[in-house]
């Protein structure tokens, strides 16, 4: 018999990862705008830089909620994201530099990172929505 608490935790978790997916889509769109000179590099950095720590906090919250929902495999799958963000903090790469982002290699590196993060968060979102639906079915059986 499944209790309601893990189902609620999984529902909150897939909502968190959905919001992070939307952020990554926004970042990819903004970086594409910079590539085509629609937006200034300072405006882009001023827009994206404040989101680094909230996204990290949301990812850690999603990881913690996967522990609360008693899903160790899901927690293990969220660890690479935390490691990635800690790596960026250790190497002082958590903020975009508006003087460097205009270089083509830097811009393409950021685009690749956000494409990879988007794919990673879509997989996590789909995992948690499937776990949520499976637990919901088991609750009503």
C-alpha cells in the first residue's frame, strides 16, 4: 500500500524539474539571441546570472525530495547535477562574463552546456512524472 506522502513529494519534485527545464529553454533562447545580435551581452549576463543559485537550490531541493519519497535510484540520478554545479562554483564559472561571452567558443560552450542540462532535466522530469503516476495508480488500486 502506497501512502500519500511520497506521491506528494514526487509531484513537487517533477514540478521543480519542469521549472528548471523552462529556465534552460529560456537560457538557450537568450544565448541564441546573443548569437544573432538581438540582445547585448551585458543584458544577457544581467538576466541569466541571478538564476544560477536558485537553480542550484531547486536542484538540491529536488534531490532532497527524492530522498523523502524513498526513491534511492532517483536520488542517485540527481547527484551528477549537484556535482556539475559544485564544479562550476569551485572553478569560478558560475557567473557569465559579459566581456568573454561574445567570443564564439565561449558562446558555443555555454549553449552546449545548456542543451545538455535541458536533456538531463527532461529525463529527470519524465522519470519523476512516471514514478508519480505509478504511485498514484498503486494508491487507487
